[in-house]
C-alpha cells in the first residue's frame, strides 16, 4: 500500500519501463460486447431471411381470390355469396 490507500510496487532497477495495467472486468466487458454483436448480427440475418422467405411465398388469400375471380364472367355478387357461404359454414 502506498499512503494507506493504493497499490504500490517497488522497482529496484533504474531505466525505462513500459508498464501495462489490465483491468479484468474490462476484458469481460469486451468479450460480452463481442458476444452481443455476434448475436445481433445473427438475429438480423435471421430476420432478413424470414422476411425474404415470407415475401417470396405466395399469399394464400390472393390465390383464393384469383381462383374465385378467375372467370371474368363472375361478378362481385357471386364473390359476396361465395364468401358468405364460407363464413356461415361451420368447420368440422
């Protein structure tokens, strides 16, 4: 201890020295930052992949509407009747 409150080291040889002090919790902080950054990049890549997959998947609702309206002879009243039948029909 030096002056009752700090660490002190005696160096017996005279000359020029390079002293490196390392704080262990700071190293843990850097390791945690690296892990967090890696996890962030992994999540971003996963979300981008999921978005691309969903965007490229055909929309089932659009497919159903294309099927229902596939014939130009059908009008909106037939579309309304078709949707009402599906709404009023109980699922087994």
